[in-house]
């Protein structure tokens, strides 16, 4: 954990989270949800939370409702709407943690559900999206694109993508993200796959730099 930051466990009103608070006045708040096989302790979420809090962001990494119910089972399509409601609850709970904007997102499944919630609720939910390893289609099935909601996203969106991710090529991702009418940026992490390998690749530095240099600036225009 970076010096001069704190981490608090929160479990109330249906929200389970670890919240990282910087020592200085926070510039913005970030709510991050995990991938289908993970939880709030996922390596990528911890690494991003620590790096962002070191740059004066408050960061909440949350357990989605399906993970709260079942510690190891994967999510079910029948309960995806409840997972989006869990993201909404977390955003509402943590929105006042800073006087700045609220960014929501997450890794893979968590990011996808956050993007769908933003498509449904707009800027009332969050001011920006941070998506790591967006699961554009199932591996080996490029005809099953998960893009129906993208044209309804109206907030600045940052996508961090591994160049060898089987859930979508960089070209496929660029075409999909081009459907979003708001400002977008794709950050490609070379020679890495869906987990983005934050312990061996410059994933975290590339991400937090893009949050600073692109996402926050676009939100605050």
C-alpha cells in the first residue's frame, strides 16, 4: 500500500468494498468491479487502487452481488441486472467521498456491467468509465459481439486492452469503442492477455497515466 493512504473495509446496505483513501484531498472517486472469476481482492483491482490512491483518487473496489451470494461460482445472465444494481448502490454510497467526479468501471465482466449501467443511467450514475479487458465477445466467437449498449454511453470512456486478449483483437475493440458517441481512448498493453498481467507489464502505469491525461481531463472539460 502506498505511504500516507488508508484502506477501510465496508459492508453495509448491500455494498461490500475495500475503499482506498489518499492522505490529501481526493481529486475524484473511482468505483471498480471485478471480473467473472474474481472478487474485490483481484490483483488488477488492488494494483489499480493503490496506484490511483497514490495520485489522490479515492478508490472503492467492490464485490458484485453474485459474488456476495456465492464465493466461487460464476455470474449468471439471469442476475446480471442485480449486479448492475449493486454497482449503482456502490456509486451512490461513495459519490460524496470526493468533491470531484465519479468514475466507474472494472475488469472484464465487472466493467461490462458498469458500462451497461452507465448506458442505462447516463451521467446520473457516473461521469466517466474505466474498462480493463472489456469482454467484447466470447473467445473464438467474434460474431457474438457485446456492443448493443455502447451507442448509449454518453460519458468519456477509457479502455485498457491486452494485445493478445482472446476476448477481442485491438482492431475489433477499436471498431466497437467507436460506437460510443462520447470521447474514448484505447490503451493497448503489448504482449499480454485478458488478465493484463499487472505484475509483469506496465499495465498499471499506463492506466493511471491515461486516467490523468485523458479521462479526468475529458470529464472536467
